[in-house]
C-alpha cells in the first residue's frame, strides 16, 4: 500500500471508515511516540459520518461473533491493518486507561465545538458523527485545509436539545446519567432506545446524517450495558 495521504484515506474508505481530518503534531498534542521511539509528526483521524460505516461493520465477523465490544474490535482490526501496511501507529478513543486526548485531537482536526449536550457538534454533520481511531506517522503528510467555521450552537436561540429529553437529564449542572439510564430501561424509554437519544435527535443541524434505526439501537444498548456494568462495579 502507498503511504501518501490520499492513499491512506482511500484505504480507510474502502474498509468503511471516513477521514475525519488531520493535523501536524505539536508537542502539547500528547501524541504518543511511535513504536520505534520516533515522535509523530502527522496525525490522521478516522470515524463515521452518519451511518456510513454501518454496512461494512455489520458485514464483518466482529458484528456477529457474540464477543464484547464488536465495533471497537472491528475498528482496531481495520486501522491496525492500515497502520501495519503504511508504517504508522494506531490510537483509539477507547481501551484505556490511560486514554489519549481524542476530543482534543478531534477539535484540532475539524471545526468542532462542544454542544449544550456535551457532545462535539460539527457545523454540517451536527451530532451524527464519531471517531473510531487515529493513525500517527513519523513523517509530514500533506493535509487538506481545515476550514474555520463557527459553532451552529452560537446562533441557535431555541436550543431544542435542552428541552427534548423526557426526563430532563440535561441540566445546567450537567448530564444526569442515572436519570437517563433509569428512563431507557422503562417502556417510556422505548423511543430513545429504538431511535436514539431524543435530545440528540432534536438538534436541527445535520438531521440528514441521523443514524439509521439499527445503528441507533446498537449504540443505545452498548451505552446501557456499559452504565449498568459500571454501577455493578460500584456495588459493595
């Protein structure tokens, strides 16, 4: 495989992952050294926009093998294959602690900003995007320009995301996770479980990128399992 930026992006796209921007690494970006000890000079991020990865993921063995964390394992396999082929190092927003500062990297790579829900909002894709991993390289790579775009939340007066939650889990004090978890375990929470968080769906930006029903339920079920497992671990 060739190792130019366009070739790497194409290799990821062929496997179902979208290019999510990149940047020239600076000292305070906290990008780990490469396996051979060299510092990274370029970081490329990959993930999904809407449901563009869903067909590739559901066709993969990880999606049906019954083992934990299928999407994470699929992401690790694909990006690991590309990293091995082009001499890069793969990093992921999961698998810690310790964790790499992925949200910071995302804001370096694209025009993202925090939304009132806490998730990073994209001026075009809204809240319907995510990051599956990053590839670090010891050499400088050509990068597309990063457009400067204002947060759509700055001009959103009504902010329907903050009033759409059936149990008002999003408050000025933060996200009330226990209230959310309790709700989605009831019949009243079926809509959120089947179609995705109602507050997230209320955002008017990027609605054409809303996850399909199968992907929405997959993520909600994963969220619920993780929160219940965390609660069990806290039990004496």
